[in-house]
């Protein structure tokens, strides 16, 4: 018979042994398995993924022109006293009311000192006999009000914001035209102006002279400081007498034109 003091110790040893065996049967965690906290989150992806490049916004269309309603009144009222003074001199009417009929008597309009942001579509078509029109430099953008003035022989629109020459295509009596220092790129509307003798396109964005190839009466062409690189469209213009090319990309080409009597100004 075992002593009483040994029996409790034997029970304790048995309990420890059982506990050890149970501990060995437990599944150990896989060291290679990633912890839940390591999984990528939406916020992590937002940091790692580059943001998409925003597409360029389409340019806004130009504002639609408002319909113009012209007065049926026979009298004309000018808001610019300089403009009125010029008309009075040309219409030979120093005093009294100016009428629409008076505007039809004007032969020359030199408006270079007049502040003019646009060509009034109700006023300018009334100058039905004008032969010389000289517009001031500035913000003028639209030549449409001039398209019916088929009597014009000399026109200057230099240093304006004009881009489209289409309204001039029907002005076949044009003899002299100055479009220098404008953002004009296309001379195609000038192809019908067969009576042109002088043309100035200095400091424009024109690069192609092809529309001028049929202007047989052209005697003077100024194309200073332009990006024009080819003079060949001028070969058949045997009446060309003066060609101004200073600051352009065609220096030295003029000799190949073979036009008798042509003077080339390169300065």
C-alpha cells in the first residue's frame, strides 16, 4: 500500500501527461498564410493604381449670331460723331438730317480714326456707291455686311481680327486689297477677284498662294513676314511688277519665276 502523500502526486503527473498529449494534437497555424490585415484593401488599391487622365474638354461652339432687325426709318442716327462727320463731308450734307438716300451718295469711307468694333449690318449695306473703304484696326471679325457692296474697288481691313474672306468673293471690281496683319489663312475666296492689281498679305497666316494663280492683272504682291515657302503659283502672272518678300521663307526663289521686269524687294 502506497503512502498517502504519494497518491496525490501520481494523480498530478497523470493530469500533466494528458494535457501534453492534447496540446500535441492541436493544429498549428500555417506560418506562410498571410494575416487578414495584409490583404489589399480598396484604399490601398486607390493609392497604387494611377488615376485616369481626364479627357480634354471639347471647345465650346461659337455663340450663335442674333438675328438682326433693321429699322425701316428713312433717317440715320450715328452714335460716333467722327463717323457722322466723315459721312456728311462725303454726302455733301453739312447740316440737317442724314437719310438712307444720303448714304448712297458716299464714294469713299476712310474710317481709320473711328472706333469700330464691328461692321454694322444695318448701316454698311446702305453705302451702295462706295468705291473706297478703309476700316480701322481693332476687333472687327465679320465681313458679311460688305458682301453686297459690289462697287468697292479699294478695301483695307488690315490689323483686324478677320479670318474669313468669303464675303469678298463677289466683289469682282476690287482692284486693291490690304488684309495684312490679320489671322487670315486661306486665300481661296480671292480666286474670283480677277481685277485685283495690288494685294497685301503681310504678317498673315497664309502658306499657299495657289488661289492667286489666275489673277492675271496682279501687278504688286506684298507678302512680307509670312510662312509662304513656294512661289510657283505666281509663274503665270506675267504682269507682276513688284514682289515684296522681306522676312519670308522664299528668299532667293523669285529668280526662278522668270517674269520679265519683275522687281523683287527683299528688305
